[in-house]
C-alpha cells in the first residue's frame, strides 16, 4: 500500500511539472515613432478568448500551456500582424513585434499611410482605454485645422473658450485662477504678474506632439485645480533623419487698409528683444532715450522656421534621438471703435473713439534629446526658449471728465511688453522588473517679463490748438516694470502592478510618489510723472511731435518737473511659494467591466508676499500656511467594447496669486488695480458623469454632465471709489457651476480607394450655468473695513462664463498617392453673452455680447518635399461689443472689429 501511494505521489508531481505554464512576453514597437513602445496595442491568441493590451511602454505578457499558438497584434490605424509561436512547459519566449501604419482598408475605414500616436484615431483609442478622463489634441488635428498656437488649439475643445482681447482661457466657465499649465507633466510659471498661467498663445504648435487637457482631477496633478490642466507634450523625434524649412506671409485686412498711415511708438526693435532701462538720473533731467513721436511702419508680416531631427544607435539596444526647432513670426493688427466708462445713470466719465495699432513677435527654440538606454530605461532632456513681444500704440479721442468735456480730449499711450521663458526638464522612466516601474522628472524654469518705457500723454483741443492737459501728475508719465520668476519642480512615482494572473495580465496597479514645486518672484516698477506749470498747459503742441515739448530745454526752463514715488527707489513686491505633496493612487479592474481609480493627495502649502508700495511705503509682509487633504475617485464602466460610462468626484483648492495679495497699484487708462493682503484660498468640490461611444476607430460621440461647488470664491471687483478702483476679494461663502458637454466626430463618407478620400465632421457644444452670491458685508468684515464695495445685485454668474459654447468643423481629405494630397477644413466657433465685470453703486454689469468666428484652412502636399498652406481666420469679421447695463437698457462700453487674417506658407522637407 505504501509503495502504491509513493508511486501515485511521484506520478502526480511529474504531471505537475509536465503541465507547468509557459510564458510568452515581449514589446510591441511603433515603426512610425522610431521604434518607441506602442501603448494600448491589442495582443490576443487567435481562436481563443485570451487577450491583453500593452502597457505604457508597449510591453505585454501571457501565461499559457505548452503548445503552438498564433499571436495577433492589432492597433487602430496599423496593419494587423500574426505570428506563430511554439513554447514548451516552463519555457519563456520573447516575441517583440514592430508595427507600422496601414495603407489598406481596415474595419471599413481607410487609414492614411502617415500614422502615429499624434493621429486623431490613436488618441481616441488611448482615451477609450484609459481610466482617467481627459481630452487630447494631436499634431495631426492641429495641422488639419491650421492651428498655430496652443491657446487656439485649447479653445477648440468642448467647454473651453478664449476671452476676446486677452490671453485668458476659460474652462467650464472658470478663468485663469482655476486652471493650471504644465509641460510634459511638470508645472510651468506665468509670464504675466497679473496671471497665474502662462500665455498659451506664445507656444507655437511646431513644438507640440500632443496637448492633453484634464478637466477631471487626479492625484498626479497639483491640487490648485478646479477648471482644467493643460499639459503640453513636447515633440520627441522618431525617425532616420529630417530637415524641414518653412516660410510664410500673412496679413490682417484692418492693418493693410491702414498701409501708409500705420504708426507705432519709437524704441522697440522688430525682433522683440529690446529691453530698455530707465535712466539713473531721470529726476534731474529729461534723459529718456526713446522718442515720443510715432514711427511709420509697413504692416506686412511673415514667418520662417526650421526643424531638424536625427537618431543614432548606441550599442545593441540603445538609441539617441535628437530634435531641434526654431521659428520666428510677427504680425500687425489694427482696430478702432468705442471705449467708454459711464456712470449708473449713463453719464460719461471717459468716452473715447479708440484706435489701436499693434505689432507682435514670437521667437521659439526647442531642443530635445531622448536616450533609450534599453527596453527598460529611458531618459530625456527638454530645453525650450520662448521670447514674445507685444507693442501697442493707442489713441483715445473724445470726452474726459474735468479735462475735455467738449469731446476735445486726446490720450496717447504707447506700451511695449517683452516676455521670455526658459524651460529645462530632465525626465526618466525605468522598469525595475516585470511588475514595478519608476518615473521621475525635474525642471528649472525662469521667466522674465518687462514693460520698459510705457508712455502716456493727455491733451485737449482749444479753438483748434492742442495743449498738454493735466488734473493729476499721472496724466502724463513714463512707466517701467520688471518681473523675474524662478521655479524648481520635481516629481517621482513608483508604480507596481496588482492582481497579476496566470497569463501575466494585471488587474490594476498602485502608485505612490512625491511632488514638489518651489517658486520665487521678484517684481519692481517705477513711474516718472510729469508735473506741468500753468504756462505749459497753454503751450501749443503737435500730438505727433511731443518731443518738441518734452525735452531737456523745456525741463530746464521750468515748464515741467519730473517726480516719482520715493524718489528713484522703485515700488516692489516679492513672493515665495513652496508646495510639498505626497500621493497614493490605485487603479483596479473590479470586474470585467468595472474599473476604479481612487487616490489621496496631501499638500503642505506656504505662501509669503513682501511689499513696499505707494499704498504702504513701510516694508510689510503676509504669510499663510495650508494643509490640504485631497481625495479623488474615478469609475469606468465598459458598457460594451465600444461604449464607456465614467464617473469622477474630487476635492481641490484655488490659491490667490502674488499680485492679488500685494497692495501694488497698477494704473490703466480707465481703471486702477491693487492687491488685497487678506485674500485666502478657495475650496472646490467637483463631480463628473460621462458617456462615450466609439463607433469606429476615428469616430466619437460623448456626453458629460458636470457640477462644482466652490467655497469662498475669489473675484475681481470694483470698489466704492471715485477712481474706478479694482481689487480681488473672497466675494461670498459659495458659488456653483453645472452644465453639460456633448462631442461628436463622424466620417460622413469614406470612399473605397487605395488612398484616403473622405469627408469628416467634428462638433462639440457646452451649456452651463454659474451662480455666486455677492456679499459686500463679508468683504468689509474680512478686510477689516479697508475694502468696500456696494454690489448692484445680490448674486451673479461667474465672470468670463458663457452659458453656451460651440465648435464645429468640416474636413475633406483627398490623397492621390503617398506623397501628395490636400485637406480643406472649415471651422466655426461661437460663444454666448458672458459677464466681464460686476456692477456696483447701482451701475449695471459689464457684459461681452456673444459672437462667432468662421475660419477656412487648406493644407496641401505637392510631392515628397513641398507643401503649401492657406489659412484664413475670422472671415465673418463680427463686431465685438462690451455693453454697460443700466436701468434704461445698456450703452456700448467697448466696440471694435478685428479684421480678417490671411496667411500663406510654403514648406520644404529634405
């Protein structure tokens, strides 16, 4: 009996070894991306239900019984590959599979021959498979729509709009303070002392692979989030070598109509790098270098640029990829219309016809080096430099209370703003073993923002003769401001797979990590005011030859003197902000259809502002500390293989900015702004519910319902004052945002030909409602009575929020062969009325009336080397209107037309 038992036991053990599982693993790589790992590719065993998808690095693994199998590799827009493999018990066999773009019919959809993960269908595949809720715009869509900058790109997505005449982007009705910007997952600072986010229009799309937009919070993001985060994924070269040169010409119809009489201020150079400083002896003589007389320009604009890339194999597995791009562009604009400020009864305070001559430049350079050490390790370095300049010459003609009440006033202001940004990033990704990966990144960024020699002069016409006018010394001045901000940021995350089954497929993963962000800002400004004597205000002058009056001889003769706050000591403020964050997040497939992502983030925030200004000449400071615990939940339910239902909920916060907490005075033509040291953060609660349907590989239908509760919302408000003062306050105990977004992408037809011949349609629309209480007593109490505001209404919508947003595009693509083809796209966007500023002292709200824009773009490839593009913007040229509501209806506050923009570009690719 014992012998039989021993034999049976031995037989069972041997059978166990005989049935030991085999392992099939490998990496799916992308021929279109220079052999990079292809994420989210499908790998299955033919004629079975066994399947998996590749991870973010393109890796996959199976556990199978010994035998012969056929592996099927598939990815939307790529040729399907089948590979036969035989494995023995206990054996591990590695099958690496490169995949390339398909040029044949695939699932009844014709696929173009130049496909990459920048392709719209590939981004939709990632959106479908990912647990996180986000939108992405790739290089293909940017090219098809002829979009030249990131701001325009972002404004084409659902629920997002760009404010006319500014660089503000609104996400779901929430403006600059509620949004954030990053590059390759690392934060980037602002280039404007009044803004939290950098101007997105300074980023040309030449540097962009993908623009990713998070409108749902996850623990990888910093908690200062309520509207959305825009992440710019920079280009990384993948290929065997390229050189591309492009040149272009463009014009604005308004500016071209002023040819021969287009005037700008003296001083700034044409390439946008001028940086004048004020003279050290400005108070003892008229020693300013720039002339006050305008200079005539020819309003013809253009652009040029190049791209270059190369890859080098290093050893058996290593590869070094290098990419560089540099570009320069300029533009001329002109507008004219009404610009006025009226009382609650409609009486004029300042009422002008405004003319604006504008000249802009953008210089961008980027270098990227990516070193793939082997399949498990990769590091990359990104260097980005952007220099932008904006030059305005404004003339305001008309009514000025107490100065020129017979519509005989004239104010001239020349403004030049130069901003430069330097971004340095080092990023790494390492696969420690089959279950564990480590991702890290660090950045050092520097922003320099300068407004050198802003000039303003006030005049009035008496009996046909112009004289210098003055009520206060600030009516005629020269102003200089300078900002420098340095920021360090770091991140590290360790991710480990969870619930790995016998086939090597994980049911989820858990991540833990650290984020840090440390920034320091220094700001200074000085204004030199010209105090006129009585005889000076009756001296005849020529508005176009003010150098004849403001000069050293008249200064020495005593016609005017020069004054500044605290002598030659500028006004200053500085800010320090440190954020330390730790987080943990788990993604897990609870069932075959339901996946959950749950996370918790802790942040320790310290913000200190120091100042010495004309409002508070004694050096002062203010500090707050916050401990924030930020949970979030995302649920994804797969209704079937083409439909998902998603739910998300989170808690976040909103910080005040340095400028908003510093009592520094900034004087504009019709308003004065200063900060509020009593300002404190808001708390935000967010919820989203989304349905999405992917009928084909490049088609989408989706609908999202969202809501937000914001405690202690921060608003920019007018104060009870005689000078139209503006500050920032926590305006009430709470505000709410809720709405619905819908999106559709559909092929109207796709003909069965060897090359692409299709008509496609895109559409997104948003309807939302925002509401906040207006509590003047809360403002007075929390600012210890220093700030008073008497709101006309007791509640309002959020400033900048439109109830309705719409974007639509229709594209026709026809390729005659692999190297030639054409894409024509017509696009229309619209926003409804939106609140610009809250009314006070019985004065009604300022409201921007709704308007639309129609664009048309043609992109053509004329063989392997040449391409020609035609871009036309704002074809309908509607009038922008900002109205001042009052008891009898409204009066126009600002009106103008932008003109139509036409550009043509030629590209040569080696």
